C-alpha cells in the first residue's frame, strides 16, 4: 500500500509538471493551433459573448459568417460552455489539461489494476502506474475532453456493472462523462462495442444482463439529451441545408487505402495520437514472441499442452483489434465506398470510420499486458520493465505541447491572438465592429474573430450550404488556379477561408516569413455584396489595386506574431 501511494504521488507530480508551462508562462505558452486555437476556443468564446447560449437553434450569431445559426455551435450542456462562462480562455485551457490528464491516469490505473493486472506484486503496481502515467501524458486533442482520456474510466465502470459489483460511483462516472466528451468522436463507437459485449454475453449465457444493458442505454440517452440540438436537427431538419451534404472527400485507390491503413496503425491520428511506434509496438511484438517460444519450448521438453491465460490470450486479440480498427478507418476512404456514400446521405456526412480513435487506449492496455508477460517470462526483469516505462515516458514527454510547438517555431498563445495589435487596428478603423465585415488572408480568421471583429470567413463544422456557395464567389478566381484547393473547398468546405494559389493551405504566415502575394484574384464585388469592407492580410498583396483594394496601414507589434496589412475594398 505504501509503494502504491508513493507511485501514485509521483504520478500526480509528473502530471502537474507536464501541465506546468501554463502556470509559469501564461500567455507565453505554446499550445496547439490546429483544431484548437483556430476553432474550438473561438466557438465557445463567441457563444458565451453572443448571449445566445440558450437561444433556439435557429437564432443567428451575427458576429460570425453574417449570422451563423445557433445550432451550428455546441450544446449549452457541455462542460466547456460552463468553463468559458466562468473563466478566461487561457484559464479554461489550463483547467482542461488538468481534467483530461487526471481522468486519463486514474481511469487507466483503476482499470488495469481491477481487470488486467491485479495489485498482486510490486511489479504489477509499477506496470499499472507506469502505463497509466504514459497514457495520461499523451498529446490528447484538447477539446476532446474525456473522449479518449475517459474511455478507460468508462470501461472500468461498465465492467463493474456488467459483473454485478457496481456502486453509485460507477453510475456517477457514466452519468458525468457525457458532459465532458464527444458522442460522435468516440463514445458512439465505444458504446456500440459495449452493446456487442452485452449481446455476446446474452448469447453465451442465454440470460440477459438487463442492468448492463440499461447502463449502456442510460449513457447513450444522456449523450442524446446533451446533443439535443443535433438530434432534433437531423430528425426534424434544422432550418437550413447543411454544407456537409456536399462532402465527397476520401476516395482513395485500394493501394492508397493499404498505405493509409499502415500509416494509421503505426502512427495513429491527429485526434488520438498514441505515440506507440517508438517503443510500445516493439515491446508488444517481443512479448508475443516470448509467449509463443516459451509455450512451444515447454511443450517440446515437458509435453504440456499449450495453455494460455486470459491475459496472454488478450495480447494478440487486442493487437488484432487495433489493426482491424485502422483497416476500417482506411477502408472508409476507399473509392469502393463511393456508391454507398452517394446513395445513403448519413454515410457521407458522418464518419463511421472513427473506431480507430479508440486505438490509443488499446495500445496502452497492450503495453501493460506485454510488460506483464516480460515480467513473468524473464527472470529479474523489474529493471528492464522500469527502463521500458521510463523510455515511453520520455517519448510522450518529448511531445509536451510547450516543447513540441516551440521546437516547430509556432507562435505562443499571446503572439497568436495578438490582442494589443488588433486593438490598434480596431482603433484605426474607428467604427463599431458590428458596422463592417472583414476577411483574413495568410492567417487564421480565428485571430481577428478572437479580437472582436465580425468576420465573413471562419472554420465551422456545420453551417448553411447557401453561405458556402455565396462565399465561393469571393475566392472562385483563386480556386480556378489550383485544382487541389478547389477540390478541398468544394468537397469539404468547413474552412471558409480566402484561399490563394500562391499561399496554398497555409494560414500561418507570421512576420518572420516575409511572404507576399504577387497575383491575387479576389472577388471584391462579391465581398462587398456580402457586407465586406476590410481585408486583414498577413502578407503584402502586390496587385491590391487591380482588385480595388486600397492599402490603409501596416501594423506591427513586438508581442505579436503578425505583420498586418489593412486593405479597404473600394
């Protein structure tokens, strides 16, 4: 017990150290930009500031895209809405990091010690704590919350209910997790697997475990209640045609599909990085080899039957499951599915290939199982196990958000949003922000939007198709120059940006890059028709006059990542 407390205490300190850049650096901290600062932060901040958190889904939020429907943003029942209401965005990001990592650590630890390893020996506790800590320090997608980080905790609670040994704590767990996680990202697939497990149990025992069934139904119902705007929008229509009906990305040849399968199986996905390719996968393969060789050798020399424990059987089965999930993910984008996606609308607008996001959990269960096999097979292997755990901890720590994005030369939180600089721009324009509309070039529209500008461009996962077509008139000249860019917008279109052929799909032209656009084809008349007045560009537009754009001023600030060229549409 003392050793366990010591290891748990060390793990807690390690998590605090991992998150410490938020405490010590403040706005000078480096954090993820993609699917984070460029979108989610803005969506919640905008929702709170609009005063329409509880408004009908048809209500319009004027500050974004000329009146984005309220139903396009998250439900008011999300924990993130409460956090953004109570705290400033940077504080929310700090709290979120702590929540995710402690849920991930303690969830994985109690699951491993209850259903995989048991707390029989010191080595078992070391393996459980080390595997759980490594899992908790993964670069989780920040606004996934407990979508991946909370899966082990949910699995622990469901298995307790399934085994008829649950307590109020297990029901509390499955009742609270829906409000801090995403149904469509991961839990719809996890709950589907729980449903399969319930069905298998029923078939095997010929007795239905209705308590287990109810727990699955209860959590599913809570997710649906939380996402009632999405549910009612799908069932009763949402008052507009969603731009997602034009989704048609992801038609790969079968050879490319196999390559995507290999890529995902070995390196995972941006929303669920598992960092298993450096150490864990080799530890698992070695453990499998030790199992097979050890059993065969014993049979040859002693004549014993090849008997495997549940833990030993789980090792190859879980590895196969991870491979199947990755293959299904790759297959979902295969051109052979074109007919299905063109025929059944929901298969085109919803990604049924996301089972692979659960692989991050599977790999760390595999890691614990593999270390247990090595511990049982190799004499006096505790130091080898400690070394392997330390190695994996180094791998995940090396991907710490501060070190990772600082190494990549990314701007800090404060440099990215550049509040002082954009206050200067607002003051220079001298008009109430609600009286004019802007777009951005060479930088994420989220930057201007964060600073109170009413923007025509934005990254949104659901908005009216009619707006997509209207905005296209502004950028159609540039799209015509670049087939890949045109395909990106027309077959996906969630990034409603002013794309340019010269800059490509790059939105981080900071002042140190000294870039420019030589030949912009900008639909100024279409821009003005949508209420557009100003263009905020992170690069100089050499032929601005040809597009009836007048350069008003260039803004620089020592605390900003940007050099902003302010153009007015004439």
